[in-house]
């Protein structure tokens, strides 16, 4: 599978690629630093249905971008609509009850930043480079639409697990720990390499 996916990629010499990577990462970081908050804010309305789909026992009171003393964060404030049972403990909705979790915008932008840098650093003509960057941008934003609601819901669910069933194995929390422990870096690399491979494949077909 790997050989068929990367067959169309022309692998550059490392001594040529490394300086290009440094420049591309600097540009990608500048882009996400300047426009990352605006991008995340634009994606949040699309994340709201996913959050409700993940667990409709919660109602969203607030979902938005806030500035803390250290970071720009995505803040979710939610309340229970129906009872939740965890570890034999029943939590009932309360009219004044709510819980709040946050995740940093920078963490959510990490795969997109890596993918853009890798796609932009790869040698090629302007048209192919533009195709790579466009693919990386689209795929990176699509992943953010998955990562943001999954991460926020995992933080909400972890509140209940820590209090009532800390030893419980949860697929949601396993996915969250993978992403938090370096998975976003791996996803960014996969998106970047995939964008390079797809753009190279399309360029090869066009030449024929």
C-alpha cells in the first residue's frame, strides 16, 4: 500500500529539503499564528452538530474562542439534558448545573501547520506546489472538524470518569490520549505526505 501511494513522489535530497522545510515551517507557523484564531472560530459552528451527535445527553451553553492569561482557547460550557450513569453512579440534570472544558487553539492547529509546511517545502513547479498546499489545507481543516469536537467531548467525559470510574477503558479516551500523546504530529505528517502523493499523481496523469 505504501509503495503504491508514494510511487509518484520524487524524493528530494535531504540537504535541499531541510532548508526548505525550515522556511516552510516558519511561514506555516506565521500563517496559523495570524489566522488560526479566525479559522478556528469559523469552524466552530460546524463542530456544534458533531458535539451533539457524539453525546446528546449534553446541551451546549457556550462554544467559542476565549483568551486566557497564557493561551487562546476553545471553551465549551455544557449542561446535562438527561441522566448520566458512570460506574454505578447516577448524575441527574440540574437547572443550575454546568461544566466547562477548554483546549488550546494551537493544539488543534498542529496537524494543519505540519501538513502545510511539508506540502509547501516539497520541490516542484508552482502549479503542483499550489495543489499540494490546497489539498493539505482542505484535509487539515477537515481533520479539525473531527478533532475539536472529539477533544472537547473527551475532556467532558473525563470529568465523570475521574470521579466515578477511573479504571474504565473508553475508546473515546484512548483516541484522545493517542492524539494528545503525539497523534496530531503523526496525522499532520500523513496529511502532508498524502497531499504530496496525490498532487504528484494528478500531475503525472496530466502530463500523459
